[in-house]
C-alpha cells in the first residue's frame, strides 16, 4: 500500500516530489484506471494522480449498493447544480459527481451497459478515426471486464479483466416480480434479448452490474495504485502552458495553494465533463470571449471548450403494489434473500426505439431540413431506456418509506439533441463552474421522452400483467395522472415538474473539436483528456463501461 504523507499525498516510497513523467488530474473512473495502467506499462516512469476529494473506502456506506442515494449530496459528491432551466419550469437540476479517490465508482449505481454500436459509428465519424468505432473499442471493453458467463458470446466479453460483472441469475436473485414484469413488457410490444452488451441493446435486456461479494466495485480497488503517487484533497487550479520553439506546451499543473507540479512527458485531464472544461478555461484554453470575461489571458483559441454538453434526462414514477404481501420490494417482510442486499433491486434494462414517423417531424422542427439518412432515423436506435426498481423512497409529497409497498420506474432519453455548456463563474479555481444543461430544449428530445413515458404507462396500466403488479401511481398532489394516451402537453408538464438529471454529463472537450483522435488537446503539446468530456456524441448507455474502455485505450495511446 502507498504511504501517507503530511500534505495529503500518497506515494509508493513515502517521498514527495514536484516533478513526474505523467500528471493525471482527477482520480475518477477513467483517471484511476489510466494511472494504474500507465504505471504497469511504464514501471520506470513516475505517475502522479491528483484528486480533489478524499479516500472514501473506509466510509461504511460506500460498499453497500442499496444506499447509493444516500451518498449523493454528501461529502463524497461535488454537488453540482445547473443554472435555472428554461424548459424545466425554471428549476435548477442537481448533478451528482464523485469527489473521492475512485470518483463516480464511489457513489454511482454500478450498472454496466455499453450502448449501441451505431452510437460509436457516430463517434468514428466525428473523430475521423475507426479506432473509436464499436469494433475499435471492443478489445478494451473486453480487457476491462470479467464476465459472469464464459459461454455468452465469448468474442464479445472478457473473462479475466479487473472489473467483475454479475447478473441477477449469476447471483441467485430471484425477484418475485420478474416474470410478471417481462410479461407486461412483452405485451406492450418489447421482446426479450439474450445479450444487451454486444452492440445491439434494443429490447428487454438483463441488468448487468459490477459487483463482488455483494459490494460496490471502486475503481481504485480493481485498478491498483501501488506504484502511483497520489495526492488527495488537492485542488488543481490550472494547467501550466508555456511557449517553446513557437509551440504551446503543457509543462505541469498549478495547485490550489500555488505549488507547481512539473510534467516531463504529459498532463492528462480526467476531472470529469463538468470540471475538465473548467480547468481548461482557467488555463487559458478556450473561447476568447469567455476568457476575456474573467480577465484570463488566452493561451490557445479553442471555441468549443465547455460547449456540446449533453446528458441523460430522466423522469421517475412511484407505483403502489397490488400484492405487497408477496415480498416484492425492498423493506417487505418476505424480502429475505441475502443476495438482495448486494445489488440494485431490478431485473431488466429496457431499450426502445421511437417511431420514425413522429421523430422525423420533431427533428425537422429543430433542424429544418431532415432526410431519412439522418443518424437518428436511418436505423433503429436506443432513443429511450426504462428500468423498474423494486424499491421506492421519497422524503415527501408523496412520503414513501422502504416498506415493500411501492416500486419505481425510471425513463431516460438516451440520445439527446439538446446541448448545454459549462462556463466559469469567476477566475477563482475554488468557485464551481456554471452548468447550463439546456435540458429538454429540442422537439426531438420532447418527442422521445413522451414516447418513453407513454410506453411505461402502457406497461403498468394497460396490460393484464402490469395491472396485476400495481394499483396506481403514487404521486405528488399537484401532479395529474398520466396514461398511455396522455397529450404532449400533459407529459411536458410532468417533465417540467419532475425531471431530473441521471448525472451522466459528457461532451465538453469533445473529440473532433477540442481534442483529436489521440485525445490530445488541439493546439497544445503534452496535454490530453481522458474522461467523458471527450465523448463527441451521446451513447445510449450508462457511461462507466465506456470510461473504463477509454482509459484502457488511452494507456496504449500514450508513449
């Protein structure tokens, strides 16, 4: 184990230095995995990993999968908040982000989804390089995972990677509502698929998670940092950019206390899609007007830094169970299987494509001229994801305790066309950035959410199996009940009142605009980005699997 030093750093030999071969800013999922792999690939080179948060593995809540909601908004969370959202009734939207060694892996829900190969075709096009296609990333998806089923499409899955995967079947979680829920989805026109993590997730897919021994998997546990210098509770103010021989070169980073850490080879930003653009802007890398607004000298003109922000908006509904006595939800007397405590209480992740007849006119409202060759139209895509959790907790209006009487559904728009931004609040590195998610801003996003919400109403309210599961929606007094025939206006009103962020921000230092296909920041030597900032377009997936794969790939890109 690394030694602890007085200034909050951990180093393999207990010594301190201010010069390293590689400096990685941010010890989240991608940053931690990258640091580990770099130290393994280059054992004679030094790697410094800098994290603003603390070491969190001793927190008793962290290992427990079921208490993930309790970690959000606490000391291990950056607790970002958006600016007032015009299309969500002026509400501010909360954005969780892990602030700890291990980043999002410390507070997330552990769901493991890759997305659709068509999503990565868009990446390949925008990055201008086939290595960012699904097939180009497949070796790294496989390298990162240890799949629970050696017989399931062996060419698609890895068996000896660091991240252990489980399913409900592999962990003997026999949830009582599984058969009824699948029957309801099938009655609503959605078919079961064998493997949602093989590049084609459309349908009812088994929920896959990264877990071991009923506990959360933290990135720094499975990607060891024993040969990495680690500074925790250390804020990075900016990247130091100097001019050498007519070229702009990243030579290190300045810490919040003014100290300079020098990088002999590269600086890699892995601070997350809301913090990486902030560091770039504070470093003088960004659009001239934004930098001038805060009196920051421009080092590199990069107009798209902080632009192109996208994420997955969701709408949650609570449902009153018709037969709670069977022990179908968390808190019920018969909810006794010990394996239930070690994972998310759900069976399926359902991916759906929306009707092209409705989506094309919606896209035309946003983009004026749209043909059938539009990326969101030419093939069936995973526009909407829905999952049902056998649990429901809510503080008030309605107040719901985990007593086994309610479950919840969550509908997410996975391929949003709305784009937001991350800008600076001030020149002070301690100030949070301004996050404008611009959620629900396009007619295409509204169309997709409407279809997703109508479908889950159909599943529960219009099918015999759904009616056998639930009595009705439990909702706030001011809300109007939804149905599978609710009008656009009724659904939009519900979204404005209740929609939340799934905390999957991405795109703010994207390949093809801010970074090249090697993830090098355009216009600066010795500076890369390795986190969700580099996503050039949305992926219909929870981002963790992609982040591990990107880290694995980046380690090979770096000399």
